[in-house]
C-alpha cells in the first residue's frame, strides 16, 4: 500500500488526515504490524487513495449497482430550517430597534419550549425539532438583547441549551459544519449565563462536531484541555453535574482515540469514565448528556466495535439495562451490537439488531454513517442471497451502493 500511496503522490500524513486516522496508525498498516480486515476500514483507505477497494483486497465483493439518478429528485433534509436559523446575525431587528419591550411572563413558556426541543433531540424527531427552532431561536436571541439585566442569565442559559440541542442534532444528521457553529454559539451563551459547567457541556458538543469533520487533533485538544481544567478545579465534594460533564468528556476523548486507532488510550478513557460513573452512582441527564454507568457501557460497546473487538463489544452489551435511557441511546446500543455481529459474520443477528434500532429511531438509522455502512456491507456480503428484509432496509436507508 505504501508504494501505491507514493504513486498517487500522497504523503503518509496527508492520507492519514484524509481518512481521519493518525500517521502512526497508517505507518503500522503499511508495515504489516496493524492488519486491516474490516471492509469499512478497507473502503476508507481505498477512498482516500482514490482506487477501487479490490486494489487493496482483490477478493473484496464488488460494489452493488446503484440506479442512476434522474437529477430531478432532491431529498429534503430534516434540519434545513435549523440550518437557516444559524445563517447570518440572529437578531438584526433589535439592532435597528433596541427599545422593544420584554415580557417577563413569557419566561415559563420559553423554558418549556427548550425542554421540548431537547425531548425531540433525544427522540431523534428531527423534522419536529426543525419546525420548532425556526421561531424559538430568534425569539430567545431577541430576548437576550432587550430583557432587563436581571433576566439575562436565565435567557442566555436557555439559548445555550437550545444551541447545544441543535449541535447534537446536526452531529447525528452528519452536518458537522452546522454542528460546529451551533456548539460555538452554545459555548458563548453558556459563558454569558454564568454557568461554567454549561460551557464545558458546549465543549463536549464541539468535540463531537470535530470528530465528524475528522479533525481529530482539534477534538483531542478541546476534550483534553477541558478535562484538565475540570480536574484542576475539582477540589472539594464534586456535584453530580460536575461528574456528568467530566465523565462525558472522558467518553468523547475515548471516541477520538478509537477513531485514531489508539487502542490503549481509548481504553484508558473508558476506564476513567467508568470511575466517574461509579462516583456518580446513577444514570442522570445533567446538561442533556445522559451520563451514568449505563451510558458508559454503551460507549464502551461502541469503542470496542470501532477498534474491531467484536467479541468484547458483544460481551459488554449482553445484559446491559437501558430501560431508563432515551430512544437515541437505546437505538445506538442496538446499532453498535449489530455492527459487532456483522464483524463476526453473524449476519442474521446483525440484521435483527438493526431492525430493532430502526423501530426505536428510524431517522438515526437512515442517516448515521455507521448504520448505513454496516447495512451496505451486509448487502455486499450476502450478494444474491440477501433477504427481502435486508434489501428493504438498505433501500429505506439508501445503503444499496
């Protein structure tokens, strides 16, 4: 592979950056120290080199044929309106007319609307979320500028929570550029609210945007810096909110290391999150992070799958209780369990898990890169023997190619 890379005129660092891996991982692959057996990783390397996957692995199944597009069909994105909300200045009318009247009695309604936004985000109901934020975000932005000083911390907090919800939704829809903007605004609003932990929750959302953009160095720096600051300031008895934020940052750092192929570093971060989860003692939803012992194990399953340790992932998933968690978290566990079964060529079990995940969160399975990749791999592996059920799932998720 090193000869092919050099023929393409691509440096090791350039290829590693293009596929979201570290140069050291790629060096180990090229020297035969790190074997690559997974079809999705092979496809990633092939795409980075601009060659068919069969060049890297001749016996890889050919890509399924995709019907040509007529060029006239456009698929509406569930977050189109939300993206527009991020475009331009959020409250130009206030700049021209700063003497607008603020109604303190509307605070309760705004708070209920923000809670509803997060309920939709956790339920992966993005079309409904998209419709709701069109009016809510401008209203909150205006209120933050015209309200008397005593009301502004509450309003900035509500706006920070709203932007965090948008960042989370954009990440799940694979719109990482919009997630970056939303997370950055969330961090600013959280600081204006006077709640430092909310700032760190915004950093967590920012890290996920960086991961989706394959800016792993930025994600690692943001998460590591935040963890260091929290641990340095964590003297005394920690609050549950502090532990939730700290544990969540360890989890996102584990994700960064897993995507970089840094196995031992990813496991250390999972162990650190487990330790924080034990101190917390229960599953909570502080800052809508859904952190707790169960969520740590869900992330541990995902990390094991990313590292290619399917057996460990299935062992961790077995018997894990998620009844109290959101539909998104439960669907994520099922999706990753399906990925683990696929890695072990247990295709019927993989399909069962994916179908159950789709029942819980159809939008997530339709849009999540990992879900679509494993469905595509199942179709390719099955070839002409693919069941009608699998083909129907692939069609619903646009995973036939």
